[in-house]
């Protein structure tokens, strides 16, 4: 397999354009997989550079209330990994935007790591981020995923010590996801000055692009983070729109417009603080 995939190519294109990436998060199957496909396609039209697609799980401990509720709604609809792969295959008929599956290890373990990696690659998935699988314990999945040509994305946080940083940077592919705060997604606002300092320090050691997420809910916050990150990840704010809108006719254009505003913000980052 080639060592490059859509994620590598997208970040290369972004560097050429001197542009920061936007990574919207959507929970697969909320409100249903048909609408999720429409939302992914709408986000791509609006300028999304990568899509983070949440795999529903019954105990999403790293996620805040909004994403927990979205995961529960998807599970109630019987959303499964094979159905998600089928939906990604449909998206691939119209879009080449990289897709990263974001989730927990339990569903992957029960599906089978090798089968998961094979089916994900065949569907058109580009990367995998497993929130509760630290790199020290990831070999069972890391081998099949990388053999299939996918990128294994890992998390770093403000609390990550030097050893964790070293281990993550040795194994990470595609980009490094820097969690902007301790706690769960969507739980509080981001302190951009503190995160900037941490990301600047990480950049001295990291050969990969650095995406920053958790706590980014508005275009202004996205612009602030875009002044020092390589990509901005927005999740809970989008998931709340999905929760609040009653029909797809309302939902899809609202999400598309919000993603367009976020992308415009990453094209025009806030000036760096003095």
C-alpha cells in the first residue's frame, strides 16, 4: 500500500494554499444514516477539508452530553459498522474529502480488527481515531489499520507527559489531534492563549499536522484556533444543530451554512496575540 492517502494529500494541499483545515464532526446515524450522508455531502460542499464521523457507542465516556445523546439516538436506530461502511461507500460516489472514523474500541474489537480495517479501507475510510485506545495498547488494531493504508490518529492533551508525547508521535499518522482542554467534548470554552502555547511547544517535536478540537463552538473561536493550528475540529456545536432541527429539510441547509461560516473563519484566522 502507498504511504500516502487522502489525509496526507489534503494537508499537503492546505499547506500549498497556506490554509488551515476545517474538520466537522457528525455522529453516524443521527438522526439516521440517510440524513448523515446528506449532512456529510453538505459539509463537503461548504468547504470541509476532512470529515470526522462518529461511530455510535453505548458508553462514550470522552464525549459530552450532546454527543452522548446523538450516539444513543443512533444506537436506537440500530446503526452498525457495516451500515456505516455502506454509507461511506455512497459518499465516495460524489466526494473525495477524507473521512476519519472516531469512536471507541469495543465495537471494533467485536467486529474484529483485521476485518474492520479491510472493510473500512474498502468503503473509502481514510483514518481511524479510537479515543480509548492509547498507543501503548494499540498494536492489535495499529497493524491491520496501517497495513490497509489507513492512518491511525492519536490524541494528545494538555496533561500528556513527555513519554506519552514521544509514544504518540512515533505511531501517529495523518495528523495529531490535540485536545484543547481536560474533560469531555463541548463542556466549556477553550482558552486559546494557553492552547496556543502548548501547540507551539508540540510543533517543535511533531512532523505531522496538528488538529485542535474540543470547546470550539463559533466561527470566532475557530478563527482564533486557526491562527496557530493546522486544522480546527468542531463537533458538539454541529451535533446540537442536528438535535434541534426537526426535519432534514431544515437540518441540512442549516448545517451547511454553519460549516461554511466555520470554513470562512479558518481561511481568515484571527491575528496572533502579541
